[in-house]
C-alpha cells in the first residue's frame, strides 16, 4: 500500500532536515529487510523539462521524455532507480505487477496537488509481443527515474525518487538530493542550448527495402484484401541514414516539438546509446480521474500550399469513400476490443479533421468512464496494436506484416507512455519516428492498405511522413 506523507518545504530547508526524514523512512526497510522507494516532490519555478534533460543528458543513462505543446505539458525522467523488462503475451500483466510491487513499498512525500507529482513509471512496449534479442529495446520495459521534472500550464514539479534499504548511507543521499534541488532553483534555460553550430551534416541514405518492393507489397495486399484475407493491413518502410557527425537526438526533438505542437514529441533512451525519438499524432489512451480517452486516427492526405488548396484537400479526404472506409474499420475494431470490458463508450457519428503541419487525418475521439477494477494497462493490452498501425483482423494482419516487411519494427508503432502512483497515465503510439545512435539513424513510416489502395499513393504517403523526421534531424 502506498504511504502518502505531507512534507512542508518551508519546514525542511536543509539537508539535515531531509536526512532526518530519510532516517525515518529507513526504519521499515530495516524492520522488514526490504528496499523502500521514497519519492519526494517539490514545486519549483518554471522550467523547460527538455532543457533540464539536455543539461544532464548522458548516453549511458536511461531517459524518457514526452511533450505535447498544445496541451502545455511536458515530463522528463532520467536515470533508472528501479527497472523491469519482460516479453511475451503477458507483458502488460507483468508490468502491472511490477508497478503494484513497487508501490506496495513506497513512501510518497511532498505536495501531491501539483500536476505530475509523485513517482512515475515510464514504459515502452514494442509493436510485437516478442522481438529479436539484438534490438535496442526489449518487447516491454518499465522504469522509475531517479530524477523527474514536469510542467503543466504554469506549474512545475521536481521529483527525486530514492531507493532506501537497511544499508543505505542516508546522509550521502540527503546531500545529493539537496544539491540537485538547489540546482533546479538556479537552473537557467538558454535558447541557444538547442541551436546547431557549424554546417548541416552531410548524409548518405539507403532504403532497407526498395520503393519497388513496397509498391509490389501494397499491390499483393490489395489482392489479398480482395480475396477476403484482410480488411486492412498497415505496411511500413524503413530508411537508414548515416551522417558525417554525431546526431543530437534532443536537438532534433526540440525541432519536432516546435513544428508539431499538436503531436507527442518524445524520446526514449535505453542507457546504452540508442534513442528512439519522434512526433506522434496518435494518442493510444489517456486515463485520468476515472475517465478514459482514446481515438481512431486513420485516413490521411497532405496539407495544401494555399488556404484554398488545403481546404479542398481536407474536403476531399472527408468525402473519400476509401478513407472513410479505412477510418470506420479502425473505429469499429477499437470498439469491439474494449466494449467487452464493461465500458460505455461515447463518440461522434462522423470523424473530423486533425490537421498537422504536413499532413491531415480523419479523427474520432472516444471517451468513457473507467469501471472499478479496470486499469490502464488492462485497456492497453486489449488495444495494442491498434488497427491504425496493425490491421483487421489483428492476427492475420500481424502475420502478413511479419512476412512482408524486411526489418524489425521494434518500438516503431509501439505503445509508449507513463503511469503514476494513482493509476493515471497517458500512452501514445510510436509513429513519425527514428532510432538514433551516434552517426546512424533508422527512420520509419507506414500507410494503411484497404480495398482501393493505390501503390503509388501509399508510397507517396510514407515519403510525406519520412520528411518530418528528415528535416528534424538535419535542418533544425
């Protein structure tokens, strides 16, 4: 059971007071011979979490970052104080068990009324239940960060998560936390932190599989759809890029968050060098205060060069029988997957446009109250992967993807997000993304194939999606 303790910062203005408090936290660790998570949250002056992450960034430390500028929220977590990995069909249940076990031995202190206070569990699920052992990320990973900074609106919280056992040097831990808290109070964000210096890098690019292979694959899938094997299948492409200098994933992320404020700008690092970054337009699920939100996002076209062209393209998308059919397939599949869980779902009859900087989609929001006993990872286990990134029927589409694509998806189109100590959380889909390590990057983009899909148009859609990441990496 979580222990919530009030901690008045005005009465704890020294490392000595913090040490005294931590010594009390150590008592149950000694009594029961087990580790104790202590999470301390303090509201601080306004900070940019991405700038804070950049200031402490180490390639050999884990981190998780997500920001949605349109919602005025951002959260960063760095260094793992606790972590867990697993694989297979039970990965969601195993991660939930990890969360429950950690919170059963947690003491949470500070102002819990500040948004994003308390420990957060940052989580990444790959597209498939199982992944090759040589990939950068396992099929499921979850960690509690040592340091966490988040903003929502005009409020900022800094969180320190500590692991206390019977042998912990409490005095040293208290001093380290106090120094970090003092740094947050003095932190100064400089706009030039993310400004590129010198010439743009020179790059070489190679296709993991050729455009012709993609066209042929789309045509084969259209034929299989016509034969009744699928209703929809999503086929992705990958490009490998090599630069003549090290790439900065956080600088690229800064460019993405500015260009795509309606998207989830994200970075996930495994602590071994690689970072998976992107700007995803698709929320998988959000749970907060007993309410659940998800969405159907399918059917796409480009943005227009003029206001008139843009409006015409949007209207054509809304009137496209092919795109409306694709969107309805996704919506109906989502409803079928989660309605049996006792959810009373509400959604508009017709999709609206979600317009991003370079593409526009058909979008239907879905809302419901969360039944007692149903948790966020329960919902995700039914939803992921959604038909927007997999297909319909699910198992047939997943088999088709594995036999057709010439690369492992890894976290591409995976489920990424966070859960807090109250069971609130938000997950998004790992789209418009790239895996970066040193001078190398692998970019991913996909398109949904349904009856009536044309290979050349689907290829063009993937190129449009690649462009956003290419510009972020080499032009920001």
